[in-house]
C-alpha cells in the first residue's frame, strides 16, 4: 500500500509541475501576438524535447533545466543559437550544470529576455559556479513598470553570484534577489 501512495505522489507531482509550467506559458502567450512556430511548449529541456526547440530569433517559452536535463550546456547552445530574444523566462533549478554556457550570444546585439509574466530563476544548483563567460543579457519586465520581471539567483552553494549584478546584465523593470550563494551582490 505504501508503494502505491509513493508512486501516486511521484506521478502527481510530475504532472502538476508540467501542467504548472504550461499554464504559466499560456499566461505569457495571452499577452503577445506570436508565431505558433516560435513557441517552445515543453515543460523540461532534455535530449528528446530539445529537438522541438524552434529555430526562431524570437522564441516564446518558459525554458526549464533541472535534474531531468540530460544535456550539457554546449549541446543545448547548438539548439538555442538562433535565439536573440526570449519572451517568457528561464528556470534553472536542481540542475547538474557547472555553468550557464548554454545562453546564446547573438552577433551585434544583446540577448534579451522579456520576462514580465514569468521571470529568470537560478536556484539550488549544487555544481553551478562562476568562472564562465556570460553573453551580455538584457533582462526586462514591463517598460511602464506595471509588472516587473523576477530575477532570482538563490542557494547555489558554489556560485560567486556577484557577476549577476555587474554590467554583463542590463536589468530594467526587474525585481532582483540574489541570496544564499557562495557570494552575493555587493559582498
């Protein structure tokens, strides 16, 4: 009986998490006109779902990397290389990544993340550390200030997160929270 309860809980929690991300993505899509071919509507990036990543300059997605992601950042970067703007957000949580080198570096301009309806979350990554180069990134919420993007970098024990607070990032209309890392902003 206990095995049945545990199995039910595991299946339900996976379904709930997947549905939660897809529901959040729908909120993002409800606020924009978009090309359906440029929507990535998968709940987690792994070796199967990455093949569905749209080869668009503007991608509409909530991109999730976690313990189920079975790709290296360099493998992921090949699929994201055409993306110059992300409308939605990124969640890197409980991943095995040691860096964030999967982020594309568009030629001639800054990678833009429009995350007013979701955010950028980098949390609880035990192997994530500083020492990798980040592309210039513009993280922005709603320009009129009605809805800020959440940018949270928390509980990454090996990460010197001071780099999240320097000129590499252009942060506008964003609620920044950097705590629980090896180093945080201004430490």
